C-alpha cells in the first residue's frame, strides 16, 4: 500500500517552480490550473524525491458547472501516491492537455473520457472513440445526457 503525500507540501513545491499553477490543495490531493497541467505533471514525474513514474488511473467527473479530470499518480520507487485534479469549463468544448507523452498508460484512459464525457485532450496522438461507434451522438456519462 502506498503512502499518500500531503497535497499542501507538493503544492508548495509546484508553486515554487511554477508560480500561480496551483488553485488549491487538500490533505492528499491538489488542484492545478488546466493550462499548467502538462508542466506540473512533468515536474511531478521527474522531480527528485517525487518521481511519480506510474499513472494508476484517470477519470472524469461532471459537476454541471465544470468538468474535473482526476489523475491518481504513484511512485513505485518511493512507494507514495498523490491525486492531481484539473478543471475545464464550458460544456461545448471542454479541453485539457494530454499527458500521454509522460505516461503511455494515459492513452486509452484519455480516449475513454473523451468518448463518454466529451473532454478533448489536446496533443493526444490518436483521440478517437474507443467504446462507442463513430456517429454516436452525445456523451452518455454527462449529467445532461438524455
């Protein structure tokens, strides 16, 4: 079992490196600005003592006013974990930067979120439907889907 790192401590390190990138932090998670997600994720993957080398899971959450994408990161070397969140606003064309370039395991997970919630991942090498067929209308995991 991994040890959850303090979101506040990690947020302080991120703010030192990327001022203004952290929106809020909690006991075991932190929320970063969407435009800072790629840089913050790269830092978390490579920073000495952190080295989050494994992306455990990604999921999307619909809060009506915004979408939140939740990343569960794990360091196998240091046996610790962290939850990183990013938000995107607007129901017409929500988008976040892709993290496939950092963790190959994000490929199918980002495609699934795109397919079922409609969140685009900018820079994804193959962003197309993975569960539903081409031509399917709408995004069935959205709260406003009928």
